[in-house]
């Protein structure tokens, strides 16, 4: 697996460089790969001091079984909201159509052209009351 986050400037992205998820940083390469594979994007937006971002990273993105599901069915994109506030703002607005509980990590499922079809925030690996 290519480690695309190791040399980025973002400390948040570099913190995910060793995840078993095959992350792409925000950019055209991810969209082109999603179109080539004909799979949706899983876009995960967060920032380095976000508590729940670190919890989801530990519980889900560091888990090999969860990572395998993500890698098989999606092109995974990791976005630092502090580097790309316009991306965060656009997807946060789209997420408001799916949930009233907005925040980070913001998890967006999008078509290969970037159109949101589902979104939410922190999702634990096991369902909890009011959380899938």
C-alpha cells in the first residue's frame, strides 16, 4: 500500500500515515482513482486537536478488518479541515441534510465526482444508543 500521507505538511494527516486504511490526501488523484475503480469516496475530515477524531482513528481506522472494508469498497480521503476550510464548509453543509449532530470527525460518502450521498460524524465500530 502506498503511504500518501507521510510527507504531507499537515500533522493531522501524518498522524494517519501508518493506518492500514489506504488514505489519499485531498486532491484530484483520489477522485480519478474513484472514477477508475467505479467506487464511492469515503471522505474523513478532522483536525489534530479533535478528541473524537483520535477516538475514531484508534477504534476504526487503525483496525485491520475495518480498514480492509474501507479499502475494498471506497477510495479513502483524509482531509485536514485547517488546511482546507472550504472543503470542510462544503461537506459540513451537505452533511446537515443527513444529521443535526454536526461536528468532527466529519464522515462523508460521496460519488466519484464528489457529490455527497450520506454523511455523519463519529461512528463507533459497535452501535451505541443513538449512534450507528
